């Protein structure tokens, strides 16, 4: 959807401004409104998206396709029936292939190639959130390990950070085991002075 919007604004700026208005705020509202869920739109975004849907822009078709894919995914997830999920996806893929929008045609072909796995993922409620979270942690590790001279050290830090060991202290300067309050000298307890 973003690719279609970006290409349209770059290739046909006059058509977009004629449909949406010349205000920069309206075009920016279209950008954020297309990305957000319609329940979270502000008043300006509601007006902008209303104008977008009444226009003949490719961006409007792209937004409708995105929303239709979301509803097809919701149908598959709530029905918990592989046949209904596959039917909803096939219906969306048919529309996307006829849409004359290259990014959506490409997505429809990718979904067609991997349809069985996508349907299983819809029914299981899988997402790539876990992989994205791991990628974020690896980026933090890479930033922390920039002073280390070898890749071996980076891998060691990555394992330490991502393994979620529970016996390590939260503060690296804090000892893992509590300090004894008394020490023994010559077999007799000798109290430590604490500050």
C-alpha cells in the first residue's frame, strides 16, 4: 500500500493534489490515515480518508485492498475453518490480481505459492512478532558489542542476552550470591563493618 501511495505521489502529484486538496496537512493525513486502524482516526484523518475514498486514486484502491486482506485474515482466524480461510484468501487474491496494482499482484502471487502455510498460520494465530523481537534484541547486542574484536564475542553476548537465564543478577555489578555478613578468622566469627 505504501509503495502504491509513494509512486502515485511521485509520478502524479497534480492528480493527488486535485483529489486531496493542496494542503500539505491533507496529504500527510492521508499517509497516516491509510496506516492506522479506522477506529483510531482523528477528525482530520476521517475527513481526509473520506475524500480519498471518493477519489479515483490508486491509493484508494490500495487502501481498500489492505482492509479487505485484514478482514479475510479475520474471517480465517475467527472461523477456525481451513476451507473458509482458504476461500476468503482466494477471493482476495483474485481481486488483487485484477487490481492493476503491481505490489498487490506480487503479494497475491506470493500468497498463492504459499497458500497452505498461510492458511495454517491464520488458523494458529501465528505472526512474525517473535522474530521481529529477536531481531531488535540482536540489534541491541550488536550495538553493545561494537568494542569487541571478534565475532566470537558478539555471538557469546547474543547468547547471554537472548537466553533469558534466570540465575543471573539484573545488575552486572551485583553479586549473584548474597555476601556473608560474617567472616571467620582462626575459627571464630569476626563481624564485618557495614557502612
